[in-house]
């Protein structure tokens, strides 16, 4: 006897059971247990409670799985290529990458329809078993600067920007398990409006080296730099940085000490654009820094800024104990710069032409090859002394 038949029988005798005498109830229970093979105590509780569904209402059945193995395997491959992004971003990437997916895979009309029609939530459900959480703890290596703090104002509120050019900056250490000695840092910069991110590696975090890295990254930005917001590290709170910003007419701000939420955008990009790429190894040679910068300036920047959709928080409201967050439509940083209408038209045109010549799957393959070479340049010893 199927579940639906048992429920139909239960609804049929429910009203009669509640309108019967004790002897009649006992007889109904005997019959109910014999037909449905229920334990008597369970049958008493079931008939004594409320019906699970209203009379006449059909039981809700699970929707049958209708996605083919071929479609799911392609979705999984794109998911890995995008760095294991969430379902919403992955769905946007699948739609944007469709020309390259067609080139890489021979798609039938049915398969293409499947990968385009699958919802973001269904993607998350299908990939749930393959996701693994990496629990890493990142220790910072910066100390608050002790000079010039009165020259650099604290940003006491969030920049509600409508144009690109206002960025957050930070450094990420590549010291391995030992923070002593001379080792590499990544100077990371992300634009608040467009999420355009440009990292650059330096050996040590000398004041002039950090400023030179930021100045070099400016040539890759498709918009004019208008403002920089940093933490209180000495690599940013110094005369070199103040003079550089004044000469370029850039507003310079700093967050409150020990308040990482003041620079939430760059803290996120430190993980997605640096840690997920290079990990926690130690790099302490100029050869390693040059190899990292070669990747940062070319394939990694193109892949993340031209092809990878990102989401931005639009609305956050509290309803009792719940916090409701709503995000905008996923877009690539390049698309966000174009939609703002405030980008450098010449550079945007160059990036658009470059995008038509690139293949995200081929870029991901080259990135993996370069990462393998960079990993071989990691320090094999916990600490190595360098002469200045």
C-alpha cells in the first residue's frame, strides 16, 4: 500500500473515528493497523491529532530531476574555472561565457537549454556535495603608523560613491609561518563602485616600494583614481604616500585603528584575489616577486576584471532577529565601469577588444601553469636572512 493510498484511507476514516464510541474506535483502530501495517500507538497518535493535509488537497511531490549528466558536468567545469563561485555568480558567468563554452564543448540544443535554464539555487544544491570549506586563519603583519596621522583624516562613514575611482588599499603578507626577515607583500587595491581590483607584489613593504606599486597599477585602471582609503599601517601612513596623493590630486583617508569593517571591500578581495591564488607560502626572492607580478598584470587581472561577475550588496535591513540582504545583478568589473559612464573611453575600448580575443578557459589554464612555476619559487626553509 503506497503512501498516498494510506493518506487517502486516513482522511476517509478520520471524521468517523472522532464521532464514534470507544468500542467503535477500538474496532476502527484494529482495521487501520491491519490495513496500513501501523503500530497501534502510532495509529492512536495519528488519528488523535490533526490531518497532515486538508481533505481533497493532493500531497506535494518532489519535482523530478531533469538535468542531464552532460549539462551538470559542464556546469561543474565552469564552476571550477570560476574559482568555485556561488550559484548566483556562476549562473551569470555561464550566460556570459556561453560563446567560449560552445567552442570548448559541442552543445546540443537540449544541453544548452538545460545549462541556461537551471536556477542559481538548483546549482547550489547540485554542487553541495562537492563543496569543501577551507578554514585558514590569516595573521596580519602590519603595525599602526606613528607619524602623520593628523595629516590623513579618518573616514568616519562609508563612501556612497556614484563614480569609479574611490578605492580601498591594503597589503597581504607572503611570509609563510614565520613573520621575521625580508619577504614579499601584495599591495592590493579595489574600487568600491566597480570592484575592479589590481594587486601588485613588492619585496618588503618599504614606503617608496608601496607607492611605486600603486603608481604602476594606475596605468591599468580604466578610470581616474580619485580617492584612496587605507588602514593605519606604516606603509600607507608616511610622507611618500602623502606627497604622492597630493601630486596626483587624490584624496587620502584612513580607517579607524583595529576596525577591519571600515575596509570591508579590500578585506574580501585580499582572500578572493590573493590568498586563494597564492596560498600561505613564503616568497622572499626578487625572482618570485617578478613571477607573481607577471601573473598579476596579465592573465589574473584579465580573468578577474573582464570575465568574473561579482555581486554588490544593495539593501540590508533588520527584521527582528533576522538580517535581510539583497544583492544587485552580478556583473563583471568591466561592465560596471562601462555602465557608470565615467570610465576612460580609450582604455575601455582596448579592454573590450582584448576581451574578444581571450578565452576564459585558456586563461585559467595559463594561470594554473604560472602558479605551478611560482610555487617552485617558494622558500623551502621557515626563514632566510637577506642582506639589504
